C-alpha cells in the first residue's frame, strides 16, 4: 500500500502533521517505537491520577493561535506552575522572587533585595565570566548560586559548573515581586484528563503502528510513502555520517504511596548535589484530584548512550556545528522533513513544537 506520508513518531509534531494532512485528504501512516502514542507527553491514568510518564509537562504559551489550536482537543485546567526548591532542609519559592529573597536574607522590600544581590555581585568582582559558575554569580550573587543553582545544574549536566561554558546561562529570572508563578506566559494549564487524549483525537481515523521502530523496518518502509516526516534523531537517520550528536537522558522512579498528599506541591526541586535526583513530581497536584493514594516520580539526570532515550540536546558549539552539517544534508533531501526536538536538535517547549508543526504543515500542504 502506498501512502502520501510516513510519519515517524507520534508525539506532538508528528501527530499534528498527520491530523492536518489527513484533513486535506492525504493518506498517512504513523509509526511509533513505543507501545503507546503521545511521545514524551504521554499520560496514563493510574489510581484516578494522570501520571506524566516521561516527566512533568506543563503547557504554557503567549501565542493565542497555539492556545486556541490545542484547546480544540481538550479542556485545560487553571494549573499554575509554582515549584518549590529544597536545599537541605530549607525551602524556597521559584522562580527567584521576593518570597525567595525574604527566606534567604530576611529582606522585605524590593530595594533591600536588589541591594543585597548587588552587594554580592560587587563582592565577587566578576567582569568577564569564564564558566557557568562565574556567569551565575555575576548575575545573582553567591548565595542564590550556591543554594539554588550550583548543585541542580551540575546534576542536570553531569559536569562541574566550573567546567561548563558560561553561555548556558544567559540570564537567570529574578523578580522583585511576591509572585511564585514560574512562567510569564498569558496562557497556562494542564489538559483535564491528561495529554494522551489529545494525541488520540488527532490520530483518530489514521493508521498507526505501535511497537514499530523505523530502524528495524527501514528496508520495507523505503518506498512505502512519497515523503517522510521524521521526528527522531537526525544523526541516526543519516547513520551518523558526520558523527554522533550528544544528548542528556533521564531516569524515572515512580511509586504509589498510601497517603493522600506526599509533598504538598506538584514539583519540588532538590538543589543540593548530594541528592541524586533533581526533582520529585507529585502528579495529583497537576489536576487537583482528591484520592486516598498519591503517585510520585523521582527524576534522575543520566548520561546518554545509544541504549537510552535522548531527552535534552546539548547545544554547545561542537554539537551545533555538527548538527548544521546534518541540516545542510537534509535540505538537499527532498524526500524527508525533520521536526521536533530530536529532528531539529533543539530544546522546544510544547507550544513551540506546535508552532513548528503548523509552520511545516503550511509549507508542505499549501
């Protein structure tokens, strides 16, 4: 059977393309290596709680068109992301705001907080930051850096902050108001009933093959469609012709607890290096559900290899130059379009993935 499009991956990018192409009468085949659709936004109902199987996904955007687009598939609740940072036995609000500064120094007014940060920056005397540590201290001072940035960042990247380039942290959001809302975006929330339903609605009526890895079936798929929409690793697609791009991975430990409320917040970050996980997610707080049990997930950053799932791209100079070689190669390839985080080797929030997918649809199906 011949298809117009073979879509590799059933995450947001691939599913949006399939949905829009199907509406225009195009014949699509979606293949997914996992046993379920949805990619990393997949949620599963466990004990009446929508569990984010691949880490917390909190939708936020200032793009009204994107917000309206995604809302046709689900109703969103009013969840506002307000993570808590735990350093040893101290608790701080994120992002850095007046509640944080009061807990750190006892200051009450914005002027007092600004003066304290400026005092620490002046004391450090860093004018040309040579690494991430110096960059962060030059932005927010030593106290915030040591308690809330250093350990978390080193765990996330698997390297000491003094070995990381300064450009990784271009800015650190500092707010001199008593507001714990992490995102500044106009629209924010979690879909009531989870994310999986969104993808299922998009793919309704479209042929989907699960547990079906593109690379295991490459020969039989070679001429199955006029064009491929590929949302996996661009370097793997080209058989690592120029070398391997680098990623960071994650490991999740999820458990059900016989208590109705474990930590009182959906997200608690653990910022000291000695705690091996970066955060604990308590899933029920995303949806405000009232159940006798709760489900938590500990999130561990992990070194990536070919047997692990790639979650984060490492967009340093070396990898960016390597990606550009693959991008140039792909631009000469009129049979394949690359999309999403892995296909475009870029960290995208969900709203940006949607915008990219719709842009791709417009260019391809006009």
